[in-house]
C-alpha cells in the first residue's frame, strides 16, 4: 500500500499507509475529516546523482567533465607507456595515435598528455 499524507482543518497532519481509493480519514485528535494531500514536488532545483553511497558524495556541476579529464590523464600517464613498452604496436601505429613523438635530435619520446593538452 502507498503512504499518503492527510491533514485536517486544524492543521493536524499524519502519514499512513492506506489504499489509493481512500480520500479522507477521521482525525484522531479533533475528529474532523482529514483530506489526503497531493504529493509535493518541490524537490531540489539541481538533480543530484549519488556517486558513492558510503561516503554520501553526490554529483556536482561539472562532475562528468572532471571524470572524463581524469580518465584521459590516466590513459596518457599509465596506458600509453604500457602500449609503447609492450612491443605489440609498430612505430607507425604509435606515431599515428600520438603515443610517441620524435624530437629534433631523432630521439623517441613517449607522450604523457593528450594532443589537445600539448
């Protein structure tokens, strides 16, 4: 059964589980009729998504951009050196993906930042 809020003319208010067909109840305090209230939809203006239910950290403005930036940083700091050092990829593939560059002296450098941040 759903939980509804009922209120009488004197301001007494109760919340109780009743059938959806129940529109009014007698007030236990003043014996007047209590009418069922409509649910309030006055929630917070910002929609917040719970990210960590144990610490209570919620979604903040720009959170998705921050997460994407962290993923990009991890990719370039951890994954790219692993790709380069694995020996699986050819020099041409690594150059195309921007994982390595060749400096003026002909030395191969492993990039640790995405192309947009260089």
